[in-house]
């Protein structure tokens, strides 16, 4: 019968204490169980190992030869039984992340420099979302996704990292921006009349509740602005003069720091939603996946401003 790690520890303690009763107390086991373990060791090594003399259990020559080997074996077993030490700097892996183009600009871009410093071996492969979002996650075509949805499904985890809502934007040189700078509260109606560009994008899932105002199909020219486009980032760059558009606040905040775009305000009845990190639960115990999830959620939360700072428009 093979030896267990507990058998080796019994041998070590008995060798050091030279007392069967003390060994039983330290493990702890009963004295009768200690006698059975000793018998097992003797049978395995074909030696008496410990001989009673002067009220002590004195080790035999064979036991003295085995002692350093037993110590090394215990160390090896302890390393095997303990979780391996995780070093983020040793990760060498490509992670596939699904999301819309505004997610890449808004959430990933601000954390790239720190990610490169903390985990130089990690690479991100960003994918457009497909209508098969959850199948893509379950089957490993993407490792995680960034998306705003109120839906939850068994087998998937979701953690929000900020609040967002849609806001009207225009160029900083527009008359709307100048009026707002003077303290004037703008109205939804006039900004809607000047909306010349709009997002057209299908939902990422047929079951999705649609927290963002996407338009899937453009048919009636009387119902849509001058230009409809499927890319969030390009939409505000198409604006001219006093033209406006309606985009997520978190993206608008980033663009206002990089371009001549300014935030005009949000609708009083505008939906507040939570962009989230979504992943399949089979990846939960993956240490590298776990580290990247925690890093992204923590850092993105720290970079995102509060929507409470956005002025509310008049109706």
C-alpha cells in the first residue's frame, strides 16, 4: 500500500519526538491509530524503524537514512497540494474581447498604458459583437464582452462598471455651445430639430431588451436624420455648424477631451443603463482571465465620470 503525505508527516514527528504518544497528540490521532500507522510504515520499508528503549522510540539506522528523504518528500507533496503561485507578469496570452467600437475608445483605451506596464505579455484582440454573443462566449470565440443589457442568463456572469446615458453633442464652436457657456438651459426640441447624424446598429442578441436607442433598419426618409451610420466614433466627427447628434455620455466625455466636441445635455426621461463586462462561467476559475476581469472592472470604474454632471435639458 502506498504512503500518503500524512504517513510521511507521522514518520517525521515520531523521528523528532521519539514518542508515540506525543506524535499521536500532535497529529492528532488516537494512540491505537498511531500504532497502526507505525506498523504500516514498518511493513512498507521492511524495517522496524523505531525501537523502544529507555522509554523512547529510538530510530534505527534505516530510519536515520530515510529521515532527510522524508523531509524532501514532504516539501514536494506540500508544493503539489498547494495552489501554484500566480504571477501576472508571466501571463503570455491573447484575450479576445467583444464590444461595440465605442467600448474600445471609452473603456479600453484609458487603461492600455497601465495594462502594458502591469502585464506586458497580455494582448487584446477586440471583436465586433455578433447576434450570437452568448454562443461566442460559451464556445470560447471571445473570452469576454463589453455590452449594456438588462438580460441575465444561466451560465454567464455580468458585472457593471459605470452608469451611462445618451446625451446631445455638438461642436464647441456651435451657437448651442456658446449659449450653454452663458448659463442657458437648452431644450430637447431644438436639439432634436438640429440632429443630422444618428447611430444605426442592430442589437447584439435577439433577446436583448435594448437599453440603447439603436435603429436597425432605415426606410422612411421623413423619420431619420441626414446621415445614419453604424459606428459610434465616426458619428460626432460628421457634425458641422450647429448640427447635433445623440451618443453615449461616457464616449462623449472622452471625445470632448480629444476633439472639438462638447456635451449639450441629456433628456429628462433618458434611460440610464449600465455597460457591463460579461463572461461565461466556465472561465471564472481561470486565473489569468480572473486577473484581467478584475483589472478592467477596477480601472474602468476609476476612469468613468458621473452622469450627474450632465445638465438636464428642458422639454
